C-alpha cells in the first residue's frame, strides 16, 4: 500500500471526520455492542483495547466525504485457503463446494466433522462497497473468511486438525452490503501478525469456485486489542510469537495497515466485535 500526501486541507478534513467517528463509536458502545453498526476501516485501539478510534493516519478511511473510496489491497491467500487452489497430502482441498459452508457461526466444523474451536469470542462485521460505482453498497455478494485457531493452527492443513474444517465459512451480503461471522479470536503464530483472510465473490452461486473471486485480502487488529486478548487463557504461545513480530516486519502489513485495520470494541471476557468497511471494484 502507498500513502500519499494530499496537503493540509485534506489532513484537516480527515481529522474532522475522525473526531466525528470517535464520538459516534462512543454512542454505539453506550447503546450496546450487540447493535454496533459497521464503520469505516483503519481503526486503532485505545489503551484498554475495549474501544477503537479511527487513528491519525491519512488514508485510514475506506470512504471520504466526497464519496470516493479506496480499494483494499490485494494480498496472498496464503498456504491454507481450502478454496480448491492447492493441495494437502496430494488431495485438492475445497470447502467452498461442501454442504454447510454457508453459515454465520464458523466456530464448529461441518459436513460430518465435529470439532469446535475454543477461544475468546469474536464477531466479525464487514461491509462491501463498490469503489467503481460511487461507493454504493454491494448487495448479494459473497464473502469467504478463514483464519487460524488460538493455537495458530489452520483446519484441514495443520498437524492435529486436518480432520477439522472449523473457522471457515461463507456469507452473502444483505441489501446494505453487510455480512457477519461469529468466531474466536485468532492466535498469533511465528512469523506473522494476527490476521483474518477473506475472499470476495460477485454472488453466492459463484463462491463455489475460486476462479470467480474478485478480491483476496487480509485484515488485522490493533496492538492494544491483541495484547489484551492474548492475556486470556489458551493464548500463551501467541504472547511469545507476538513479541517477535510487528506490523513493520510482517510480510503482508509492512507496507501499511490503514485499509486493513479493523475497528474493535469489547473485551476478552465478553468477547470482541471487529468491524471493517471493504471497498472493491464491483
């Protein structure tokens, strides 16, 4: 990602909008996390990790006051996509054409597998916008998300969980472009900052074939949230791994996180809500 200097006027407008967003986040929290609406990407976290503000970097918002929006960067799907694009043990792995993959709660395995991923509760709320269509909401699109468990293992690939397919699922966006998933907070494994992978498809029907995807990317979480979440039981290895990596040294986020930083509310006891607005060319 590249950040560009747009001048003082742009900076002032950005600061005005960020202040307004911080006030709006506080109002949402008072109303309860269950009703937290989707807000623009690029959030950071306060010292406690219980609420995320917009941060101070220019380019940290998906949308601007003029209705322009920036397409989220294309990123690698990594070695564990299970979307039919690679193999493990000599067999092609594809959950996208399996019965049960379209679901909002992705904590349990499906289609005959019975494992359930344990960890701090996490709700993911995403909104898709059409960057090439005036930033209009993208209804009827599909989003496939996947991430590691609290031990840093990926179902279907990692030793010990190859018989599981948890922490993977597909949802269709509603009329406002919104989609949500119930999951657990991912762990931090050696060499990567914590992250969630996702692919965007033009429809639910086309989400069964990876060649139809129009965007592959990843998002991450504020450092204060990571430190708080990993103090919870079961995340000891994540504490060690996180201490050895940073956004600056991560091979995906080293070029910036402004469009890939989720805004997070909540805590490690009651769970977190991570929100992100994602602009793509629809």
